[in-house]
């Protein structure tokens, strides 16, 4: 199923968190890093993932995640689909 939303981050250094806000109710996200940078791995529950031009699917609503320090210009694209609102 394709994602309906994409968040674009530029040089964002996220501290440990779980997702909240606009994507409420989503199940999974896909993130990919773009740009000319060193470091900047995505940490998910302490495990490091190199996302530079390598997409990663994970549950950011349940799993604590953050960004390792980096040098250079780093963009990340986060694709997600919020749960449909029920009437």
C-alpha cells in the first residue's frame, strides 16, 4: 500500500522519541536519508541503521528512535499513512 504523506527533514538532529501528531494511528513508516553527509544513522531502540540512500521500514509509533550526530547536508524523507478517522 503506498503512503499518503511524506515528511521532509533538512539537517534535523532528533533526540530519542516515539512519533506523535499528524500520523496518529499509523502502523509503519519508511525513512530514507539523502545528501552528502557522514554519520547520521537512525537509531531504533539502540540499534543503528545506515539509511543514506537505503530505505528502512519501522514502527516509529511504538519504537523509540533518534538521529546519530552527522556532518554535512542531510535530508530525510519519512513516508507514512495516518489511520483513517472513524465517524
